[in-house]
C-alpha cells in the first residue's frame, strides 16, 4: 500500500511543474513580443522622449507702438523692411557657424564699417588656430600654467601679439564673412538674430529664400523701422531708437536683461522714445521649444501671441507746431539780414494750456549754413528744456509778488524811477526815466528801478546815492524761493529726461539787483511757460506734460485702440501768496499788452483775443554761445516774451526766447514778432476747427 501511494505522488508533481513551465513560457513570449514592438515599432519615438531636454522658452520681439498728436495724426509709425536672420540651435559649434557665415557671404553683401580691430583679431585666431598657438612658446605656456593663468588670460596675450600685418591678410571676402559671423556669434540660442535689415535687395531675398535648406539657421522675414511722418519736426524731442546692430545700451544692459530683452532688441535711446520705453516696446510673443540633447527642435508651441507696443497720444498740435517752426525760420532769416545780428542763431517757442499743463507746441530752431553757404534750420526743440538763458524783464511779475510776500512792497506803492548811483557800480537805471510810478505802471512800462528798489528792501538795505548798499545776502534765498514757486530756477517736471534747472549766480551784494530784473540767474523757455501759466491760472504750478493718453494698439488705421490711461493735470504746488496779489499782477500784465504805453501794446493792442503778458530784454555781459572763441567778451542782448489769452479766462500760455538776438543797445523785436504771429495762428486754427466741426455736425444730422 505504501508503494502505491508513493507512485501516485510522483506522477502528480511533474504535471504541476509542467503547467508552471508552460505559464512561464507564455509570459516570456508575451514579454519578448512586447519588447519587439517597443524596439521596432516605437523605438525612435521613445528614444527621442528619453533624449528630450528641458523646455526652452524664447521671446520674439514685436514692432513698437505708434505716436500720435492730440488730433490723432500719426507722428511716428513703423514701416516694414526685409530682413535676413539667423537662429542658433543649442549645441551649434563655432565651425558650423563659420561655415554658414561663409555660405551666406556668397549671396548677400554686408557693410563692413562696423567691424572693429578686436573683431578682426578674434576672427584671425578663429581662422588661424595653428599660427595663434605659436604666438606663445611652449616654455611661456608652461610658465603661465605654473602661474595658474586661465584660458582667458592666455587668450589675451595671443590677442595682444597679433600684428597689423596679420590683419592686413584679410581679403574683402574675409571681411564679409566676419561681418556676418560677428552678428551670428551674438545670437542667443533659439532666438532670431538679425544679420541684415538695411538695404536688403530683392535679389538677396530671392537667393537666400531659394537656399534656406543649405543655410542652416538662416531665414528671410519682415522687420520694421521707425517712420517719421513729419520728417525732422520735433524729432529731437521724440528721440531715437537703437538699431538691431546696436541692440541694448551697455550702460543699461542689466536693467533690460532683467526684463526679458534680447541683446539685439531695439530700445528707446533718448527722450520720448526712452521715457516711454516700457509702453512703446510691446508684449513679445513667447514660444516654447522642446529640443533633444543635440539642440534640435522637436516641437514648438506658442504660449502667448505677441502684441505691438501701445500707442502714445501726445499733447502736441502738429498743425500749430509746423506753423510755429515756419514762423521761427522766417523770423531768423529776416533778422539775420539786419545789421548787428552776427551772433543770432536760435529761437524758441513753448505753448501750453495753463490749466492742464498740456504742451501744445515745443518749437526750437537753430540757424546754420551748409558747406555751400546756404542757410539751414535745424530742429532744436530740445533746447526748450535743456538750455537756459538770462531772460530779462519777463521775471518782473515774480519780483513784484516776492516784494508783496516779504513785506518789502505794498500793492499800489509809488516809487520814484530815476537812475541809481551806487558806489563802485556803473549807473543803474530803466530804459527811460519814469518819475513817480506804482507797481502796475512798473510792469506796464518795465521799470528796472522799481525792481531794484524792491530788491534793496528785500535785502534790508537802503539806497543812498554814491554809497554802498550792504545788502543781506539771505535775500538771494528769499527771491529764489518765491521764484521757484512759479517754476523759475527749478525743473518743471515734464515727462522727458535730461531737463535742466538753469544756473544760479554766486551771492554778491550788487548782483541782487540784477537777479530782480532777470539778468543774473538763467532759466529755460519751458520754465518761462510754466511761470506765466502759474500767474494765468491764479497761482497753481501745473506740471507740464507731452503725453496725453496711452492706448491699446489698433489694427484699424482710422481708429484708435481702447484707452488705457489718461494723464490728468498735476499741481506741483500752490503759490503761497494772496489771491488779490496775483490778480494785481494779472492786471499789470494785461496793461502791458492792452494799454497805451505798455511795452507790448504796439503788437497786441488790437488783438481780438485779449492778450496779457510781459516783454523782456536782458543785456548779457559775456556771450557764451557756439562762437565764443571767435567773439570773446562780447556783450549781447536776449529778447523774450511771455503771455496768455484770453486774459480773463486763459486757455493758452506762451513763452518766446531769442538768445543773442542783437549786438548793441538797440535792435529788433523778434520776440514780439514771433509771439504775435504764433498767437494769431493758434486762434485762427481754433476758429477753423470750430467751423469744420459745426459743418460736420450739420452733415451728420
């Protein structure tokens, strides 16, 4: 019985093992089949998945925003241009890049003027590695290694030992290759780098397009350039944009890099373009690239679409700006034909809304002659806030108000106007002896003596003929403090960079009198406009601004995009003076222009727009202009004018500055000639536009 049981057990075990082996066989067969499918059918796909690197996101630049005038006329636009670009993939070797540059040089022509000596030396080493190696002997190399000099220091020694003769070995063809290679070398991985976008010919576009397969990384695309619809008008204030070859300015490289700018991005270099760079630059397109370990792009995905930069609506009235510039040119040409004007070379006009600070016109012209002796007029709008001059009697309104505030002068106080004889000082008088006059007459007829005696009182002095004044020098601080409240001698706060504050003379007792009549400290034409606006609006110093609105870009050229931001008037300070005092100076300014005997009456007495203002003449002891070496120690005259209209409800303020207008005691009235023509034009345009609007409203009705 035991033997029989034993046999049954033996026959049962092999059967179970066989079943186990069979199952294992099936599993291995399925595994082998699956491995075969993975390797043969999906092998390449899985291999690429394994070899994928991190996603690389790049930013592609977009065109800048447009700039409009207040009436929606385009001032600055973008114009499309053909461009040849190079996109470097990750892992691209120097040899591959050089080969592409050599191939591209065969089909396009590059400007080689920007190639530097350092560029040539770097390229020489690249092209002549064996010769470059011999520039340092083995013994020197051992010593440098012992001194633990790194490769950059060794490379610098090689650079220094390249001779002029070595560089002369370059042919024109080599330089063409170098011009292309230097642009390629600055390319950021997977970011298009512009190789050429100036004067790209249709033939170059066609040939490059036909050979894109053999030109690795090269492409033909559409780029943009700034277009100025009004040529040079206001161009200096608009500012410049860097070219793609200039790229980011070195002094602000870190700033722009932190904001995702590429090396060859164009940015605003100066003034309006620079001040509003963040607005005008636009939103770049973000593209995510998935690459393999070799840097080849496997997949690209647009994360965000790019958007052209936002548009600026300026406060400038281009019709008025153009008319003003034409008037300045005509007056410069006319007055240069007169005698005694050999130093006259410039004139400025600023017009602004005294209630909002909006700059309507910012015009400056500089007279010169070309190589053929023909008169040329260069845009010098910048000079309205970057240059300063002694402005003369236009500051007398501030002097009178300072006298009121300090207690040195009372409204309607009478002072005798006759020449002053101060010990050690030449006779100081007005342009005529006016006798007993009050503050209004002093403004109306522009009395110097009235202002002198006011300044003496502010300085705690007393005038006694042929004696010294012994003034308290703290009077300089008092006068300048109140002048500053009106905007004289301080920056106006305009939304443009590089504004100057002017120059202050040193505190000397005798010079206090000159300060009171505008013949000591210097001010800018824009400061004068802010000053007269402060008087016009009753004592609020408004911050001037040249940008009115910021808007989203629009694809419809006949319509602006949605409003993003509107610039509101900003009061920088309210003058610390009684309202009735400012009103009294307003009355004096009105008499200057509208009452017989006023210094501006001859031009504005019959003006329909009810003008108020002040004229000025400053005798400049020493000319400091561009011809100062040719005419050292020459005395000259600056002529100026400030004003606003209508006098009882001001809507526009103006300053006119004509430095070095004439040489001699008497001369022309270019300041008032310009002011009258420009103010006439302002109200003429206003009437025309009002009539046009009425006609349009009737047609629409």
